[in-house]
């Protein structure tokens, strides 16, 4: 058994792990790279192996840094099955075409205004490319063992990060390896707790928040303070948020605050063509979260869905205070860039980040305090208040990760720490050694490791 790390090494994006099991090649996750130009260029480079040689893909969840490369993989010749939970398949059916559509829109806008160095600017893939992926999906329910081939099987366990998110445990000739994907939080108000894993010979472990703890302040109190202070200035709150998971969490807390009359009854807009469909999916997977069906339906009624580009433009022209939630969560593309161009120069407004910002993304530059940022080739002055809420994160922090690891009955033979910056990966490794006595390794991009039986 050999593993090659094709992504998520010393970065939180581009998750891809190639397992070679005898003559078989299995890809765990198939994500896009985001952030620095060097990382984004990997999306355009030739794939490290010929896609037609891959026998199957297994997805931990639907977020684009774990699934967003699939349209390219298929376009380049991959014809095998894509295994996922039912929830992950349903979300990918929305997220992947939306990703293609956004890339087409961004390329069109770049060509129209001439700010791209590429002539012409092209999308990485199109909406049509993404739609062609879906027939290759095969679903496997949580805790059901699925045989890949003789001597090899895998199962999904609930990771509680977003709907359908899972830990993947693969067993080959009696030896097991677990991929954590993204680990959810044990006391999330929406998602149910992550499943307990007790044994694995090898562990590939995420480390997004491996060097920090989430704020202990109650998220609703912090959110109420930000909204109220912004409303008092006569401004609006712009929340760049992932359309899957984070948007629904933010909507939940806003609805709670309105119900308790702790914030003014400002209009709330969810500016994403796919967001309404994503929210509807919550009513189909009630066993994965803590919200009752009637509350899921109520959440959908209390938000104004913005579908067309014309509707989105009207939001920027309005002077009435509001709350706008728009993808992407790291401000790497899509409609949120247009909102930022319109709202960032006004000191009355607040831009609120509720999730991790990968190094080199526009979101990272704003969080780091840059007062001028480039959007669509223009330098934009940042006068709006930039706020950050880590306690809304759907990723476990290092303390929560250690608690999850504490359920293991014995130490894995090897622990590989991925999906985190170099600092966070090394910090988590030090914490694991200090608290559990386990040795760990932070792999390099394209590094291969032979795993004993």
C-alpha cells in the first residue's frame, strides 16, 4: 500500500490523496487549490498521473476544496465510479455546476473589462463539464461496508462538518487507513456530533485549526454586537460565506436573534443562485442535524433569495441597511467580489468573515488588515470595518481534535497531518505528541510513502 499526497500539503486547499493498492489506484478527495497564484496554477497543470489510470474516487464531502477538481478529472479521462454519501452527492449536484457557472461568469467579466493577463481568460471548466460528472456518482450510506474489489473495502462515518461529510476508513488486506476529511465540532448547534473512531493503522488528519482555539464567546452575542453596531452607523453587513454549511449556520443564528429581538429586523439576503436548493436539502437529511423540519422550512421563509445578476446588482445600489450573505467564503470569486467593491469603501459597513481564510486569498488580505485590495483589476479602498468570528467555524480546533483522537484505543502506526498551513500542521503534530505520545509527519506536495501491511 502506497500513498501519494497530491494536495492539501501545508495548505488547506486541493485535498487529493492517491492510494495504490496492488494494481489498483484509488483517489481520496479531488479538490481545487485556492489562495496564492502558485497554488492556483496547480489546477491548470497536468494532473500528476493519467486520470484514466484511476480506478475510483472516494469523497469525504462536497466542499470544493475536496470535490471541485472532479469536472477536470472526468474531462481528462477519468471514467470510474465516484463514491460518496447520499448527502454529498446531492450537494455536489448543486455545488459543481455552480462552480463551473461562476468560473464562466468570472472569465466573461475579465474579458469584458480586460483585466486578465490571459487573452482570452478561460474558465477552468464549465457548468456543462460539471454536469457530466454526476452520472459517475455511486452512493454509500454511513456505516455500510462497501467492497471496492477483492480484499479491499471502505465505509463512511459521520464527520459532522456539513451534510454528508464523512470520515473514510479503508481496509486493504487487513491493514486500515482513515482519512479524517474535515472534522466537525462536538457541540455544534446544528450538526450532530462526529462519529467515534477507535482503530486505524494509518491516519490522514486535517489541521485547519491545529494551532489555535475557537473563541469561547457565544456566537449569537458576538454576532448581535456586530449587527447592532453596524446598523447604528446606518451600514450593512456583508458576510462572505460558503453556500453549504456556513450560510445555513449564519441564517440560524440571525433567525434566533430576531426571534429574541436582540437585533433590528433588517432584511436578510442570501445571494447565491444555488443557496435555496442547498437549504432545501436540510429537510431531506434530518438525521444528520439537530434542526426540526418545520424550522428548516421557516429558515427558508425568513431569507430573501437572490438568484439573478440584476437582483444582485440592486443590493449594491440600495442605501437601506441589510445583511447580505454571499459566496465565496474566502472571497475568491463569484458575486461577493462585486459586493465588496461596492461596500468596502464605506466606513458604515461591516465585512464579517465567519470561516478560515486560506493564505493568499482576498479574504486573508482583508483579515490581515490590508486597506487597499485588488478586485477585478481595480484597487479598492477598504474603509468598512473588517470583523472575524471563529466561533462559527465548522472545523474542530486543536482541543476538539485531541478529544476526538482520544477515543483511539491504540496509537496508529503513522499519522500524516494535512489540510492546514505549515504552522498549523506542525503545531498540531506537537500537540498530538505532547498529549498522546504519537509521532506524526507533515508530508510534502507529491511526496509518496510506502505503508507496511
